[in-house]
C-alpha cells in the first residue's frame, strides 16, 4: 500500500473528566469512529472516519464529546485552499468522480438574505393573527381563464381538479431508497396531519403507504421505478421530474447495497441491483414530448389528478417554464441550485444551475408578460430554510414551496453531507435496519408537524404585520420586498426596489 | 399496574437506559458524579439477539411477578412487594446471600460490585417516572399499564 | 420629488355618495355640503367628484375629460384622438376662480365615438368600449403631460388639488344635474400635488372613490396588468377600478360575484356553507381570482351606469355608514356627513366587513 495523503476532516475530543466509559458512542457510531479497547478497558477514537454527524455528541449522557475541524492547516493560499488540495489527493488516489450530498455549500449569494419585508405603520393597520382570521390556505393546480356564470348567476365553469394546502409548504421528493422507510412514514404522517403533501420521489410507493394517498404526490422520473397504474392513482397529484436543483442535467444512481427486499419490491427491480435513472426521459426529447407524457398520465388517471412538472433552475428557466405551462402542466416546480440530494457529482452540484430566487422572479414575470401566470401554479424548492424564506418566495410570485433539507433536518439530519455512504447515523439516508430504527416515526412525525405549525404561526405574524390576512394577497406582491446589498441588475431581475426607495 | 415495556423494533442498543438506571439511585441525578462512585449495577439490561441479518436489542428489567420467586427465596425478608405491587429489596435487611439471583427466571437481579448486595428495578418508585424511560432517546421503553401496552404491541 | 405614478403614496380619505333610485336629478350642492363636513379627513391635497347622468344630450358619446400641462401636448393628444375617434364636440371645461385653487392645468372635454375602421384594424379589440379603454390607457401611458381623468358615457369626473368643497366650487358643480354623485377628500401622506392623482379614479363608466391603503396592491396590480391594463398612477383606487372593469366588463361576472372576488369570504365560512353548489362556487372564485382579492383596509364607493356599490374590506378596517330615505341612498365615511344633508333618514346602518351595499337604479338588473 502506498502512502495515503488524506488527513482527517474532523477531530473528536473526549473530555476524560466527564467520560464515564459507558460506550454509548461506540454503540451509536456506524462509521466506527469510537471503539472500545478491551485490552486497556478504554473507549478510543479514530478521527479519520468521523463525518461530524453529531450522533455521538447528542447521545453522550455526560456531554463529554466535542467535534472540531481538524486543526491541520495548509500554507495559506486563497487559490489553492485546503479543500481544493484535498480533492486532488482524493481523486488521484481513487480515479473516481467526486461525490457529495445535500445542496450546494459554496459561498454564492443567498438572495433570501438580501431581501427585507415590509410592515404597516400608521397609514394602514397591521393585523393581529391571534385576534383576526389569518388565511394561509392555497389552492394548487390549473385554473380556467375566467369563470362563467349563467343569467341566474349559476356557475357554469367546471373547475379542473385542484389540491388544497392548509399551509403553503410541502415535503419535496425524496425517494424510498434514498431515505429510509421510517423517514418516509414520518413525512407521510406529518403531511396527513398538517393537511399538506409529501412527495414519493422517484422510487415508487410501498403498498403500506397507500393509505396516506390523499396527502401524497407520486413522482414519475426518468427511471420510471415503481411506476404503474395503481401507483399513479394512489396519490392526489402526479409530478414528472425532469430535473433536480442539486444535479441538473444528470440522472440518479441508487447503489445496489441500498436495494433490499422492500426497496426492490417497491421499485420493481431485483434485490441488490443498482437503480440508475437516465439523464433525460428517453421519451421526452422536446417540449411536445412532455405534452404527450402529461396527457398519458392524465389518461391513465382519468383526468382526476393534477400533473406537476419539476425542472431545475437553469439559465433559460423562464422560457422553459412558459413551454411547460403551454404543454399542459397544472403546476411547475422549480428547484434551485441549493436543493439537496442523496448523492451528486460534486462538480455538478457546485457549478450547475442558478439561484432559485432569480429563477422564480424571472419565471413569474415571464408568465405574467405572456398572460399565462394564472393558468398554472408555481412551486419553488431549493433550500427554503425558514418561514421568512417562504414568505419572500411567495412575495416574489410562488404559490407554495417544497422543503426537503429543512424536513430532514427536523428528522435529525445534522447536514454532515454523507448520505451517499448509506451509513446515516440518524436513520434517514440509510437502509441498514439497525440504523433505520433509530428514526422512530412516532416521535419524528410530530417534529415535522411542530416545524410546519411553527412556520405557519410565523407566516401569519409576518402577513399580519404587512396588513394582509390572506396569503394569496402576498403572492407576487413584490412591493412588500426591498433589496439590500444588491446591484441594479439583481434588483431588475428580482423585480424589487432597493431599501429606502 | 404500570410497568416498563420494551419495544424491540425501536431499541437502538445504545444502552443509555443502563446509564440512567445507575444514575437514578443518586440524589443529584448527575451522570458523571454517579459514575464516579463504584458499586452500582444497572437494574435494566440491554440484551443483544443475533438474527440472521442483523442484531436486535431489547431492554430487560424486573417484571414484578405476581408470585415472585425472589421473595420466597429471600432468607432475610429484605425482598418484599409493596402495596402498589412493586417488588423491592430493602438494603438494610439484605444480607447478600444472592438467593434471589439464583431463582429469578428473567435474570434481572444483579449482584453489585461489592458482591454483598443486589440491584434490582424498583420502577424509580421513590421519585417519579422510571429514569430509564424518561431518557430513552427513541421511546423504545415505555411506562404503561397492561392495556396500553397491549394496544401498542 | 417624484410625482404620483412614479411612486406609491399612501393616503387617508373621506368619501361620500348619494344616489336617487328613480333617477331624479339634483345638483352638486348636497354632495359638496356632505364632503365639506369631513374637512378634517382631507388635507387640501386632493378632492373630486363623479356625477352620473350629467350629459343627457351626449349620452351616446364617450366624454373624455383631460388635463394638459402644455399646449403642445394638447395638440399631440388631440391628434391621437382625431385619428381614433370621431369628435362630436371639444370644449374647455367651465370653471370659476377660487382663491385656494392654483397651478391649474388646461382642462378640456371631448364627446367622442370610436372610429369604426380604427376599431376593426386592431384585432385584439373586441368592442368599442374595449377600444376606448385601450386608447385612454395609451394616452395616459405614452403622452407625458396629458391625462384622461374621465372616459364614461353620460357621466363625468371633476377633480383637482385642493379641498373637495373648493374643487366643487371651482368646477361649478351647482350647475350640473345628476342622479348619482360620489365625492372624495384626500389626505395623502406626501404628494407634489398633481391633479391627476386626485380621486375619483375612473375608466369608462366605472368610478371609484376609496378610503384606504390596500396591502395587496402589487398582487392586484400585477394581476390586472396581465389582462392589458397599465397602472400608471400606482394608486389603490386605480387598481380597484381596473379590477372591477376587468371582472365585470371583460370576464362578464355578475356584479355580486365580482364583489365576492374583491372581498372574498373566509375559507372557514366557505367550509361552513351547507349548500355544496354555493361552496363549490365560492371555492372556485377564490381559486381562480385569488390575486384579485383586495386585502388591507378600504372602504370604497363604486359608481357605474347601473347604480352604486359601497363596500368594505373583509374585516372592516375603515369606516362606512349607509342611510336610506325615500328614493335616496346615502353612504359616507361618517354618519354626520349624511345627517348634514338628510336630517331624519328612515334607516341608518353600518355595513359589515365584506358585505356590500348595492343600489341599483330603477329598471336595472345585476
């Protein structure tokens, strides 16, 4: 064996005065960072394996553990910084494509943090959500151009089927396979209790979860894993996934080791085989092909389910979105470049796609210029971190948002970016039974319910402050936003004014 | 009567219950301080079961039997059942003959390090809810009455 | 300092309206008296009136009232009008000097009819009213210094910078006979005092006087702008007027449905609704016209050819009182403004939030 250039990323520090040698850390670390040395009767640490997931820190009964960045410095160099050097060590050792998990961590601007919200003062009263009704319900789906009434005032227009969200937040697509069964169950139960929706992702849907159908969006992606008529009819809406913010333009890869009995049955592939989603849908090479798939799915479900189309935010999103609306989609989902993933090539994740805020603003504006914005709902995703991000997204023009990373963080994810190893210590991105059971759906669904309920309260407070008592009066209400630390072009694309203007 | 029930499907095998059981005997409820003292043995034991593909775990402690063999076997009258049905060991009376350990069908009475006294689960009756249950990170052990437990199993 | 239209100015207001259901006409003295009583609700930076039934001899012509800032823009605009309309009569609107009314623009009116060929040549123009409204929006957008502030048939708006009672005196409203009057006194928080920025705001026969600052402004603006409108003033009143014009004239919604759109019932109330048909209708209205819901505090009086509608926001954040006596219905921001001109009304009530007062002229149906 030649010399390994890799050095640890993290250092695990054990406080000897507090450690009681209970071995809880040893039992909990799937990466075998902590181990018990029987000879010396002592718990030891192997730093090099640590991914900084905080499982041991959180469970340690005496708070004896601290994890720090490994204090090894390279000679200071703005260009050849440590990360750049380490990636070369890794690739020159393995010859492989670098893989990463979760969303783009690079220091690109976060436009949510450069937009500020308005509040009422004097000329118009703010509204107290504790005393007055405050509506956060939204209706997602296709809308007719106008409503028609007969001479007696009776409604003649038959509404296309829409879905109703009590809060404009949904759980975004995370497949069974990429996340565990218990994680899926938690999302499904939370969606049911909250009156919102969760998304199956591209891995099909286990029959055991059909009972949550009225709160489920079933996804159809390029691999068509687990897609059949019963599946399509099991949910309340169907989503065609064209692309994903974390890895626009490329497909997916679920390693065979994650394909156990149950995943195999759900995906309709042999146990242990790799599940590889092609980069494009091989029946969609152009926009008219998309129209055919949309209507095939509508035919298969008797025109009873709205069909969403999910695209990654890329340079030409506005024009693409216009085409998608015209192709017959009932809602467009746009996923920004910070959207999470179980695994993506690092170079793609960090360098492809555009910020969701800019894509959203451009798409909403373009659809309005074409007079087709009201036909279709616009859902955005890609790192919505809190309720003010939700409010800002809606003010820019979204109908609702999807959250993925925020949802898994509520389930215990500590953003260690190691999903692709399959050894998630929190039982989320793993299929190992002994790890999966660490995520108890009875506990975890309540955390999701708590999170969304808390956000809903905050959204209501923010709305009330702006003197608005229905969330649809915020949609596209860009006067409620002001920019700071933005240049003229950014303000123009976002369609907002600078603070003080 | 409320007892501790273990849910094997939720048990992580982290053994925090054992840590907190040992801590429960100390007034301060400080884990570090409690473990600085010797001579304490957990009255809850996490058992490992090797399955064909994986290991599963479950926590075991005194079942507080209807007709406890340990009480019959006790030579000094230290082992007794209180009015709530909890089987307890009076350490003042216990002479450390270890007869109870021999007869316990579940193996949940443990000898302390000094070899002269025993440790067994008393459901933390002196200060409230069982400490192990309160501190289980995954709700794998619950303090339930029989009906509730049956509904959950 | 930017003028209205270049920026958004919040303002408070007084509003008042009188309608005679049997179309008996009366001059502007009463409405002036009513709005003058609420002097303190405005600050001298805007007042105005809308009067219906004042041009019986020109009732088939669109009456365009226009402010000009210069003779050159007047010439350019008239050139545009002549290319698109047949002009029956053009005249300066008569005024009398009032000490407090200054910086007066040129104020003209034109009785016009769209040229048939002009209308046909535009394929996006469905009828003459649509054509006329498009032309009005075009003048207001493209002709800097010209502003069409009234464009209906047999009705007219009179407005300017000043207290409303002075504006009424200035425009000699005592010489006009109408079956319906609405009035507005304005309290803008800042304004360079531009005549076009005063209220009422009108498009075709719609006139709106409005008290409030709607918090859904940009949502509503961006919604109507999808349907060919251009909000040049950036005022709430303008956007509310366009909303009603769009819903009733373009989308052909019955007026009571249009009211349900702008002052929509709460979802909880919809859920409680027993009739599935009504529930479905209300849900459809909220889903399709979500962005036309007017949110935040407002009380408005809408005038149109069929009558008058007074409406509050859903939780009644601005005052509105109504009264009835004989053929007449009165609405105003304050009860006192009604009692000063009608000292013993048969009925006085305070309409609840979101519940409209709809007064139709005799012989009109919704």
